[in-house]
C-alpha cells in the first residue's frame, strides 16, 4: 500500500484526478490522495461565489480575489476542485457546493451564448 500511496500522491501533484484499482482495499488510499483538502475546497467555494457575483454584475476578464489575480484558468481549476470535492464527499455542505457548480455552469452557458451571438453578428 505504501507504493500505491506514493504513486497516487505523485499523480495528484501532476494534475491527475484518479487511478485504477485492482482491489477494493485500494479505494480508500486512492480517494485520500486525489481528494482536495478542506482548505482547497473552502478556497474554491469562496472564489466561485465571488466569480458568480462578478460575472452576474457584468464584470468580464481578470479581477482580484484575496490579493491574487483571477482569470479563466483559475476559475476552471476552482470548478474542477469543487467537482472533485463533491464527488469524493469532502464538502461540508454538498447541496451548497452543488448549487455553486450549477450557477457557474449557467453563467458559462450564458457566456457561450453571448459570445456566439457576438461572433455571428460581426
């Protein structure tokens, strides 16, 4: 199991989100390694809530959150973190997290529609 733990931790650091298992006893080790930490989940939730406020207010492009610049890749990563957290059930309030993800998807769909209309009118 020590080798599995090391492989999973390395895979997680490289950006992978899971690993194949050949025995059910490996599943808890894999889940532990690929689950985002509570701190990471909390940060992603706060960031996405701010994103929802900013996007709903018509703000586009980069903006600041807790002293750091936020742009599309940062938002994409926060969404991925929250999706993993919901999947691995490491969120304190699963319904709240699912609502945040639902709203970010709605905003993304709205953005795609708006961008599509702009492109077709040019």
